[in-house]
């Protein structure tokens, strides 16, 4: 019964499911009803599971506790007697002992505990004083908000508030920094916008000004708004007796006379006021009439809407506007790459803080102006780096043509023959020309050899220097010129008997003095002050000199044939006759054996006995390699991993629970595995060591770098 109870509690708490298994829970309740001893044992098992460092185990254990708490008075007494520890394990009231991971299960456990404690207090609070005191302690001392969906404790709420205050402080500092940056860069942005607008006005001049002091489109728009009521009308719109002179005037003049001689509707005493008014009003009226006439408008009675095609607004680059287009492109590049991203970051910082209303409005206005400039550039087909390179290449070609024009053409001399054919050369008293290819080839070869010999770093120069140092060849005496047959045979026998020694530099200079052997020539430093006071021009390297005068010959030893045999028993009953020196490819390491093939050493005999038993357990047809091939072909598991030397690793005890040791498969984790791999770290360390060594070799003699 005890083992069954322990098994049920373990299976229920380690299932990893959000809900308990009803059948197993029914069996657990049946065992707990049998006696109070089993109920107490179940309580101890559940408390032990609540102490596990896994939130899913604690959640399942609490669900079992909740089921038993409602049904048993004895179980309620056990829980209330140790209520503080129970709350620390389920609700996490102790800040020093927070709930274990995973975080989602811990959050569900905290929510379930708050709901259960509140329900227990409402149902059993009057009968169990400790339960009511615990509820009061949670509400007033620990400041647990039972209405909070997250069921956060006071410590957690304080921690989140501190975190939020820290973030608000950081955001406030960033907003202040953005405000300072905006104060510094606003003038630069405004000047940049003014420069671009000036370039646009010069590239696309739309002059609707009344006079130089007025703004370009303001008066035109106000005039059109004032005349909107009569838009589209060409005929007169006045009432009363017609003027007899109207027949002699064109329609546009009649409209002007009508507007000047008759008051507008609702004007009242306008004529008298105009007659006796300020002369500046008359000047403004005359300026307005002059503006209307200068732009082809015959009357105030109608308006003209001019629609410009977007295709016609594209700027055509030429020599006249080349400087303006380049200036606009440079400014556009500055706006797109620097000013607009900076202004967007300012808006983001001000919006995140919620303050700096004036700065936020100013930043939004700057962003709108910058975006308007970008739209205008797009309409005018002005893009950074566009067409500039082609224009530069065209100008470069023009300059080359001008340089070619500086040359003066000289006519050829009359009667001059640059080339004389071979059949006419005797008539001119010239010899036959040699073959061109042979002469050119010989000339090129001789020239190349002379150039190589003049270069001291070439192989030809070094060969010439060695040829100069070698002694002249000695004259061969006539007596030894033709040796006799006996001497020739004797010489051949001696040569056959003489040992063959590999030829090296030491034999080439054997018995001679090498004045330059091992000497390193140092050139004087051309720096003014970064050089030592005394420099040795020649440094003798003893290692190089010794290498030219000596030779190291490795003694390979004398070959000793193998006398022993493997003598391992074979399946046919005979012994292995292979004569390997150390290891047999079929039977492993060669050890001393008796006449029957058994090892003489007891340890080797025990090892072979264990291997033989393992082979008996595994039939011969279950060869791991063969089974792996069959598994790869059929896609079924035949159990080849059971017989392989490498196991699958340690099996998890509770595979249904969330593995806390498993690292989250995020981009950061994958990059970390590659960056901090042992091989990668070794490569980086080796590269850094090489860099330090090169720096030391290069600057070790300079005190400024020797201490670093």
C-alpha cells in the first residue's frame, strides 16, 4: 500500500500535465480514505514534492493538496499547522526563495494558490484560526492583491516598480539629450532646408509675386479665393442701366469699367468712402489691377487654374544648372542620411517620455518639412548620385578632346621611305636584312639577360658572382686524359664500393673559409630620432655558421625481423600465424599465449573471457554495421544502437517534464555556441598571440612600445 501510494504521488506530480489524471487521482483518494496514517503519509509525500526545484512538480502537487484539503478535516489540520512553509513553497512569499522555473508554470501556481487561499478563508476561515490569520498576513503584511490577475507579491511589485523607475530615468535622460541635440542642430537643419528651397526656386521659377517684397503664392491664393464667387463667368455680372460706351469696348474692358464704376452688392456707402479714403488703398487697387493684367487676366470676374504635368516638372541637367543640381543632391543626401533619421529618433524619445510637448511639436514640424523636401526632390527627379557620374565622364571626354586638338599635324617628308622591301635593298647599296623574328628574339633574350644580371636580387646576378669567385679550371695533363683499361676497371670498383652521401651546403664549402657565413647586415634607420644611438651594422649568427659547417644525420637503427606470432585462436580451430610487430588487425594487441592460444597473463585472459560472453549474448547475424545498413534502407529501428560501443546518452528520469538544463534555441544561443566553441577560441587566441609576437619583434627596441 505504501509503495503504491508513493508511486501514485510520483506519477501524478511528474506527469507535466496541466490537469491531474482522474483515474489515478481516484485511486489516491481511495488509499487516503483507508486510514489517517495513509493520509499523513500522503501529506509528507506532497510536501516533499513541493520542495522540488521544478514549478511543474509543485503545481501538480498543489492540485492534489487542493483536492484533499476540501475533503478531509485531518488533512486541513496538517496543512494549517505548517501554513507559513506551505505559502512559501506555493506562493513565494519569501523573497530569498522565489519560485523555481519554468516561469509559466510558476505563474500558474501563484494564481492557483491565491484563488485557493481566498476560497479556503471564505469557507473554512471561521473554523481554522490559523487559516484566517494567514489570509490576514498575506493581505496586510505581504500586500498580496488577491484581485490581481498576476497575483504578484509586494516584493515583486516593488521590483517591477523599481525597474520601471529605472527605465523612466533612462528615457528622461535620453529625452534631455535629444532636446540638447535639437537645440544644436535646428539651425543647421533650417539652413539646409532654406538652401534646398532656394535651389528649387532657381531650378523651377514660378513667379507669382505682386512685387519683390510679397511672398510668392500668398497673394495669388487670396486673390483666387476672393474671386471664387465669379469663377468661370466671362460676361458682366453688374445690374442697372448699361453704359452706352460698352458697345465700343471689349468684354474684358467693360468688366473692368463695371467693377470700377459700380459698388458691389452689400457695399452700401462704399463709393463715398473710396473717394475720400486713404491714397494707399488706391495704390493697392492699382497694383492688384496691374498684377491681374500682367498675368493675362482680363477681369476679376473669373479665375484660371493652371495644371502642371508631373512629367514636365523633371529637371533636365545641363551646363547652366549643373552647380544647382549638385548642391541639391548633396543637401538631399545629407537630409536622407542624417537629418531625417535624427529627427525620427527625437520624436521617438519625446513620445516615450510623454513630456517635452513643445520640443515634440517642433520635431514633428521638422519631420514634415524634411519629408516635403524629399517629395519635391522625387517630383523633380533629383536623386543623390544620379547622373552625376555620367556627367563627369562626359566632361572628362571633352577635356581629352581638347588635349588632342593641341597636337599639330605635320606632313610627311617627300621621298621618305620608312620601309625598303628586301628585293630593292641591293639597289640602294644595302645588305640583305636578317630574319626579323631571329633578330628580335635574340635581342630580347640578350636584353633580358643583361637586365637580370644588373639586378643584384636576381638569380643571374648570383650565378655571375659565384662564377667569378670559383677558381679557373685546371688544365688536364695528357697522361691522365685517356686512362688505361685496368685503371678504369679499378676506378669503377672503388666507386661501386664507396658509400653514397647526400650532397649539401656543408660539403660545397668544406674546408673553406666563409667570410659572410652567418652575418646579418643591418641597414641604417632613416628616421630622425626613433633610432638607437649605436647600431651594429654586421651581426654574426652562430647558428647559421654552424649549420653551414656541420650536418646532423639521424641514426635509424638496425632492422630486426619479427620473431613472434599472433597465435590467437581462429574460428576454424587453428592459431593465427600473422607476424605483426605490435597489433594484429584481426585480434588486437599481440600478447604471449600458450600452445592452445590462451593468454598467459591472467588480466588478458579475463578480458578475452568477457568479450567472448558478450559475443555469445549477441548472435552473429545481428552485426551492428549490417543492422545499421538495413535500418537505413527500411527506415525501421532494429536495435543496432544496443550493440554499438557508443550509447545514446543518459536517459532522463522524467521525460514529460520541461528540461530546465536545456538551453533555449534562440539566435543568441546559436551564435554563442559558434563564437565560444573551443576550436574558435583556440583560433582566436593563436591569432592574437601571433599579432603580439609580431608587434614585439617589430617594436621591441623602442621604449614607447616595449612597455605595452
